[in-house]
C-alpha cells in the first residue's frame, strides 16, 4: 500500500505517509523504499513506494564521485527539496552527509533543522551505531525524526577498508546487532541495515522494535530499499550483488540518442510537424 488518503471516502485528499504510520508497519506489510534525487524521478516513483530516500549516494550516481564523502549539506538540501516537490504521498527522508553531524549532537541538530526546514522532508537519516546513539536521542527529543543506518556504512568506507559485506565473524556480527539495538532504543523510528550476512539481518529484524529496511540484507527485513538508477539500468558502471535489474533504460537512452542523431544529420528532423509557420510546398 503506497497511496495514502485522509479518510476512507472515495475522492479523499491524498496525504503523505507519516513517520508514526511508517513505524507502525513493523512486521506487517513490507515497506517499499527507493532512492530519488530529482523531481522527475520522484514523480514517477511516488505512487508505487512508501518512502523516497534522498541518499547521499547521489554523489556517486549523479556527480561521479568515487565515494559519498564529498557530498555537502547544500547538495542534500537542493535535491531533497526537489524530491519533496515531485512527490505527494511518499514519506521523504534525506541523508545527513559526512561531516554534518559527527562532531556533536548540537551540530547534528543544526544540520537536521536546516534540512527539514529547507526541504520539507519528514525525516533525516544518519549513519552509525552505538557511537551515534546519544545524537539520535538528542535529535528525537527535539522533534527530528531519525532513521538509523548500520552495517555497511558508506561514509565510513575509509575506516572499513572498502565496500565489503559486514558481519562475517562472530565479533563483527555481534557489533552490528548491538549497533542496531542501540540506535532503535535511542529513538530512531527505523533502521537501514546494509550489506550484512543473511542471518544477522534476521536477528536484527527480530530483535529491534522498529522497522528494519534492508539493502543487501534479507527478505526477512520489514522493507527493502535500492537505488532507483540501479534497478532501472541507468547506473551500470558497477552492479552490486544485491541489485536486481527491473529494466535496462540505459540501453534505451543510447538507442534513442542514436536515432535522434541520425535524423538530425539526415535533416529529417525537425519535420513540418515540429516547426512553427512551416512553408507549404505547392506542386
């Protein structure tokens, strides 16, 4: 269920899925989440998903960065506002970029307040486990809904030594479970669990009381999120194991561009139907 109405009467005004409604879906109907970075993409996805995530992955997908680290607060705000404008029923969550919240809870609140005021989003997402629990609690107590993110945390790529799956050993597995529990108990309304062993995802989903959204985790999670460009075949430089292609739009774009170029070079475009005041030829 991805379209929400105020009341049950036919023709009722559509409204966004709220944070409490999202959280209440724990253990019920799976939550459908996809990334969106632009207004046109948000418009296309809105009626099919419960949550649109403006991820800092936009740095890699749209800007060609090798990691998410160069992404700025201003970039997230601009893209977040565009996604909010392009959507009507989905809850919109905006990532807090690297360096915008790690210094202190106070810094995190200032950054989160800017994001929410300037985008109109419903919540923010930050990475980190037990070390970020105090910050999550600080934000939640001040009216900022927070989605956590544990497991493979892309902003910590340098510390982790790359984008490898997490939880292969008992100690690492226990750390991930403890991180998820700490973030949830601190007040996060949901937790993204990325790139972990299947068994860990099952344990975390059963252990925490808020929805667990998997990406490279398990079908047992309360919901799933993927990068839209990945499932559409638009971002093909690298295909992670956990991605399933539902279309190959990248190939279609190239083919369309090839046909357009051919028409322009043959002067068959624009045709009479594409121009204004076309001169009629007389026989």
